[in-house]
């Protein structure tokens, strides 16, 4: 009887121990899972932190490169001699640096002054820069252009009525007509000068008629015209 009671007691004890051990196993497994999960989160945070650190380092490197590049550029620009260049804007969008030789060893300003000396003090006086810049831009000889203007308009001494009334400096024909006539009227003197040089470029120079002798047969009927224009050119060059 005692032996059976002892066996029963041992059995209960074994079951209790097994139950306790099973419970402890579950608890340990749970704890392990929690720890593992926590470690995973921490690892993710570490990875994220590492990635952020790498990004920050890359950004810092890029910024540093930019700063170094700007510093090098600044040093180069600072060490170089700075020469200010004055730019003058001429009509019809031409921009010519004043220090560049554009015609017979002259700058645009020097050429303009030379032309002004031949334009007199009358209606077309002071238009040397406009004429020079337009001619250089469009490939027209400025001496020839001024020579034709002086001959056709009489502006060497006193400009004709066609110039004063309708701003026609080259004796061009077309519409709108000046006072209803066959000679073209221009709204302003600048328009008339630009139109005159445009006509030389479009109907003469662009077609190979780029000398006084080649221009003459088409521009004027008089056989004396080339000689008169040549004389004006010589006077302009010598001025």
C-alpha cells in the first residue's frame, strides 16, 4: 500500500516537473524570440544609421568638392589681370567690341570718328557710328557707302530736300513715296541710313558687285559716276 502511494506521488511529481519544465521552455523560447526581434530592430537601426551616415558623408564630400572648385575658380579669376571691355550697342542688333580692329587697322570708334569728319555739320552729321557698325555687320565698304551718300544727297555741303524731307540718303526709289513721288520716304534718318546700307548689301555686295566700278552700271547711268565716288573715297580716307 505504501509502495503504491509512493509510486503515485512520484508520478505526480514527475508530471509537475515536466509541466514546470515545459512552461519554462515556452518562457525561454518567448524570451529568445523577443531578444531576437529586439536585436533585429536594433540591427535595422544600426544599418539605417550607417546608411544615413554614408549619405551624410557623401553630401559632405560633394559640398566640399563644390567649395574647393569654387575656391580654385576664384583664385584663378583673382590672380588673372582683369581688363574691362566696354561694349557699344549699335542698331540692328550688331555688337562690336570697341578695341577690335574692324577696317584698315581701325577700331569701330576710330572708324566712326573718321566718317564723322567727312559727314560735315549738317543733317547727317554725327551718324558715323551708325554707318560704320551697319557696314561692318553687313560686309559693305564704309568709305564707299559714305561716298555714295555724299554724292547722291549733296550732304558734303548742304543736304538735298529729299534727305531733309524724307530721310532718303541714297536716292533710293520705292514706296511709300516721298511726297507722292517715286523716291522712297523713311520715317527717321536712322531708318533711311539703315535702309540705304541694306540696299547696298542685298542688291550689290551679296551679288558680287562689291567695287565702285561694279556698282556703277546698276546704280547710276552717268559714266562720270565712278570717278566722282572714287574722289569722295579718297577724301574720306585722307580725313
